[in-house]
């Protein structure tokens, strides 16, 4: 599905049960998924496959990633948040939970801090913190200068996964990386990832689940605890064993089960 959102055509992966029954919507809120930096809606497909029989699922290709159009500007966190707000308004979602991974987690936090109507829960997997992302200057330069390089994309994927991904999943992740627009890629590294939106974190009022990969070397459980968990009231932190950063690709069954458990606790 493609929709014009804030003057750009954005691609949305749509799956699952869509019902007009108000009781169904209350018990089964829609699930809105936001992907990691260099990813796309496809990074959620394995998770969605395990949830689509019970939920209406929407995974967005963020502006400049996947099959969504890019724009010359509009790459601050607030711009991505504005896109998400407009999408939810256009789709008239009344009850929904927001699921964010890495870059998508920071955007989800920024959105939830606005206390939007209909948002019932926030579910974050290895989210980028609301403060500047803990990335070395060397790694930032490497990512900036190797944009569009397949060898570098493969190296990155191997660095941020604990176990080798199945070949077809690995290839999809490489393809996602390489089709990211250069403008959006470099803008996130230079702007979005270093933005500090922490002053708004405490305004998040919905029940929140934060999950860290046990072997993640960047978004560690300790970092997520200090930067996010300690600032929220209705929050739980869990660790996913034997995983690094790409949780939806490394441990889709565990991720799907955690989403189910979080939804069951809020209805």
C-alpha cells in the first residue's frame, strides 16, 4: 500500500485482520511497526507473519528508506514523527500500539511523547536512545563514506548480529541497506542519530516495554535502562538471550511473543 503523507509517497506493508468491530479493536489494537536505520518494512515480515492472524499490522518504510520517497529535507526526528502522525490520522486508527526498532525506536519515543489519542502501548526493541546515539567517530565516518557499498553493508550486518542470519534474510537486509537513499542515510547519521529529545521522554504516559539484545554492544541493557527506563513510570525492561542488535531478524519468534505479552497486559 502506498499513501501520500506530508508531500511524499510512503510505502506501507499491510497484513492481518482489519475489523470495524469496536470490541475487536479494543482487545486487538492495530500494531504499527517502525524499522531500524538502513532497514525497511521487510525487516518486520517474519514477526508480522506470527501476529497477522490476530492483529491488523502496518509496517512503514520511513521516508527515504525501502520503497518510500525521499525529500531534500525533513530528516529530523520530529519530521519522521510528523509522518507517522499523519499516517495514523489518514488511516483513522483508534486503538494501536507502536513497535519500534533501533532508529524506529527513537522515532516511536518522540511520537509517544506527544501523548497522541489512541496510542495504547509502546514496544521498543534495541531502540536508539533519546540522547545522541553512542557511536564512535570512526564508525560514523565508516558508515558515511561507505554508503551504497555492498561489502560494507555485509560487514555491518555481521557486526550487529550474534548468529549468522538465514541466507534469504541476510540478502533482504543487504538489499534494504543498499536501496536506502543517500540523502536519508547521511541525514540520519549527521542529524537524527545525534539529536537529543530526552527532555520529552518523561512525557510518555503509556505502558512501555523495552527489550535489549543480550550481546548488543551498542544499545546495551544498561544504556537503555539509564537513558529510557529510568525516566518512565509504566515500563518494563527485558533482555533477549543470544542476540545482538537486529532482534526482529535474529529472534522473530521471541519478538512476536513479547509483543503479544505486552498487548495482553494492557487490555
